[in-house]
């Protein structure tokens, strides 16, 4: 199957049917044998252009491309000509002469779109500032779908830094295509931006940690690096800590997700509880990103 699309820049560019096609594609690609996967993109090159720190997004895209039989080139920001004053724009232009497809992460909102408009290869947004992280959302939805066999009818809580967290911005928008009810749990200072809340039908906002009747709780890190004022960050750091006792109160079949990295939002003793699904979620980055690369490269499988 093939999705006629050149770039993945914003989740807002995808409708429900397109989201569902990515979910199905990840399932299909995961069910292929390693050899079948390896035959799909031999000889092709993926560039990872990360102008901001990353562990999961970069490594899972690199793993995904290698599982597809392709290879990767990675921009090391510290050791590149960016250090000599070269612009990200020039770097992108040059790298698109080497690679067939690129993933871009930047602290600047709109950076991935700028790359898409100026380079000749498909561009995937690996996170642009506090704006969007669409591939994280696709793997988040894949994780929810795998746990519940569907997404409609679920009660989903988003917790923590809903103001600066790009994962929850993309996820909330994507969930507006599904028949879910959303509870947005955050301190006053890190509430979800109004324009996103306005897109949602069945939504409530609170600062109380009410999680006992949720099917999914999606916790996030307070995005320290995006606060203009350190004192504002200090006011909300540690606002919610999910420990074993707290998560114990969730429904038995509920799932606790987190895009990671966690700082102190989830204590390590939660990891053994059946609700804890954040490492499975991180692992799901590989099949979903294989599907995204394969779809953008127009591979049939
Ligand atoms: C997130 C990000 O970079 O936005 N991490 C990720 O990609 N899994 C979340 C975060 O940094 O808090």
C-alpha cells in the first residue's frame, strides 16, 4: 500500500483515514520477516539532521532505516560546519544531495516545513520546537491501538507540560479525529494552548490528579528548556509525581504512557506495574518509523 504524500511535517496535515493507514502500515511491516523487511529499501540513504538533543527519535529512525535494508548518514551538530557558521538551510540543501529522505529536528517551530520547501527529498519532522512531533503521535496511537484494539470510546488523560510539550500538541490534535474523551491535567502555568483545546469536542481541564477512571494516562516531562523564565519553571517542576501507589489506583487494564525522557514524573518502581507501557511505546517507534519511511519512499510491500 502507498500513501501519496511527500513529507510528514504536521499531524494537522493528516485526516483520520491517513492516520489509520499509517497504523495499518506499521502493523503490516512489523509482520514481515526480517529478510522481507531488509529487501525493501536497499541502497537508499536516510539522513538524520538533529539540531536538538534526541535519543529515541534519532535512534529509532536509524534502526528503522537499517531494518529496511537502507543506510543512514547522521549530522553531528558539534562536529559539522554549523560550528563554522553555516546555516541549517545550507546544510539541508547540501545533505539532500546525498540522502534520499531526511528527518529533521530543530528548536525552531516551522523548521521542518522550511526544509521541506527547500530541499528536493521527502522530509520528516522529528520535532520542531514546542510545535509538533507527528511521528511520535503516530507511534503513540499505534501503542494505544495495540493495547485496546482501537482508539474510539477511550477516556484519555494528558498530564504535565501541555503548554510547551510538542508530543501532546500533536497527540491532542490527532485524537480530535476519534471519538474519545480527553482530560487535560496540568498546573495553571502549563495549560494546553487555547487553539488546540478549541479543536476538541469532549474535553475537560483540571489541575487535580484524577486518573482512576482513565483508560490511558499520557504523562509528559516539564519542558525546562522551553521556559523563558527559570523561576516559572521552578514553580511547576515536580508538579505531579506518579509513584507506585498513585498508579496502583488506576484501572487494571489502563495504560500509562510517556514519550520519554522522564525526569521525575514517574518513579522507577512504577516500571514493574502492568500499566507501565512507556518502554513498549518507545519500542513501537521502530515499526511505525519503518512504515513512515517506506510510505514516503513509495515502497510496496
Ligand atoms: C519528546 C520530544 O523530544 O519532544 N521526546 C521524544 O521524542 N520521545 C519528549 C520530551 O523531550 O520531553
